[in-house]
C-alpha cells in the first residue's frame, strides 16, 4: 500500500511557517488600522451609521433608515459632539444620582437642583426635529468649497424628548430673573479641548421661557449618555447645537455670550456673500444660528435603485421652526420645469416633521427628484443654494435633489 503522506523537507516547513506568520501579521495589522465602525465607537449604535469623525464623535444616519418610522430610534440617531464627556460613548444612561444643575439668576446664592427633585415636578413631552446646523453641508460645495464637518443629509432625526418646562423649574426655585435679562446662558459638563473655550450658548429669553424644557428622557427612556444625558436643555424648533448636552449650569445675561462656540461659530452672515469669499464671523456682522429654517428632504440613499416591474415609491419629510404648519410639499421629476403636490402626514406636534410619500411608474434609466416645502407663513426653500452660501456651510435649505435609477 503506498504511503498516503508526502514527505516535507525542513526548508519547506520553515517556508510555510514564515508564510503563515506573515499572513497572520498582515490580517492583525489590517484589523488594527481599519477605521472603527459606529457600533465600535458608541456602544448601542448601529453599524449602519456612517462615521464622519471619531473624536469628537460624529455619526450620520442613512436616509433610508429615516424613512422607516416617524420616530428615529436611538440606535440610528445621528451624533454630533463638539466636546466629549468621559464615559459617554454609549447609548446607556449615565449615573444621575449625584447630577445637579446650578441655576444662577440674581445676587443671591446659586440654586442647585438634583435630578430627583426635577423628576418630582410636572412632566411634559415634545416630539421634534433634531438637526445639526451643518446638515447637508455637501450641497454648498456645489457652488464653492466650505469648511466644517462633511455632512451629507443624515445629520437629522425626529425624536421625542421628555422633562420639565424651564418656566416650571424657575417657579419652583423661586428664581427672580433680572429685568435686564435678554438671554439664557447654558453650559454643559463636557470638557473643552486643550486651548479652546468650553462649550456654551446664549438663547433668547422669550423663547426659552415659552418652550424650553429640561429634558431627562429621549424616546421614552433616560437620555443616553452619547446624546447629552442625564440632563439636556431642549428648545424645540432650534438647531441641535443649541440643545446643550450634559447640562450643568444656566444663568441669565443681557448680552450674547462672547464664547468662541457662540460668538464666532454657529452663526450666519447678516448679508448675502459672494460664494468663495473670505468672512470672519463676529457678533457684529452675523446672527446666532438659533431657529431652523424650512426644509424638505427626499429620503433616498446615494445608490438608490428601483426595479422596473413595480411602482417607484418616493418618500421624504418636511419641517421648519414650528412657527406654523407645513402647508405643502412640491416635487419635480423634470428639474423644476413642473411641480406637483404630494400628500402630507401631518404630525400632532408643531415641531415634528411632516412625512410624505408618492408612488408612480417610471421608465428604465436614471432619474432625479426635487422636493420643495412651503409653510403657512409663505416661507419656502430657495431653488438656488448659492444665495445662502456661507464659508462655514451652515443652515443649507435649498430645494433637495436626489438621483436614482430604475432598472
């Protein structure tokens, strides 16, 4: 019977061993140098989220996931942090047992409010759009390059925050707001970058007294650490940067904050700029990016394809600052030559987004759909994004355009 084993020389053994070591080392080094996925950066987040930056963490939601439900689940909600808080890279809640809010209002001592005391007060909820002010920044680059986080359209979601109205808290603490007050000053417990200002914002006192809440829940659960829990200042209708995370202190002032995050960032020029021009933001020549402008989005991913043998279903959302309802959403399949209204699902909350869906049959080939929202105050999205161009790429709200293929 022949020997079933083929003799192997010592040189062959050494060669095979070396090859195996090289292959194993190559795989290990590749794994070590591969970019981290969203679920690796933030425990509890879906790996489907796009990692834009890993420190501070910035994650973007796929548009197709936003189309699947009215409320954006925490697992798929975008993340935009200017500063990180140690131990907060998780969708779990932080330990709130010793968390307190400092309230400085007059010449008396600073009031301190525990989370337990806050949760004993009357609670309320609000469904609202949460959107980064740099969302859709890539569209500005079609006109001229801009600076900032390279957002697509997924820096947005529709969520429900719960907590206590700020006005209720101030009444409970018997806070006397000085008569000269124009702004609320809000600060978080996150730590500044070396050599940088700590994060803070000023918000108009009228709006915060009328609508702000000190939020402790998100979508019915304690606010996840990554989203600013255990306590976050929420002002519906405002951009996400103004929804101050890990809230630790509020005060009242007669002037806007001179903090770099407020005085020279998250601002819009007072006048129209020539695309590509230089501009230095300051309180004197710009306004704070408080309220969201009217906007609609077609919720299609970049590689969207539809089979030719069935109806094409297009869907999207529209929203504004909550000052009035969205009146209509128009869509165009011929690059703005003609428009048609689409049915809207109107939310109960003025600050939530309105969803729309439209079905049609289309021929094989590439297509492009445009969407334009109009609200009851007559505000609408501009056709040309160049008119709102700014070098920081904030507040893009021109007509949305998405390409797709029927095949």
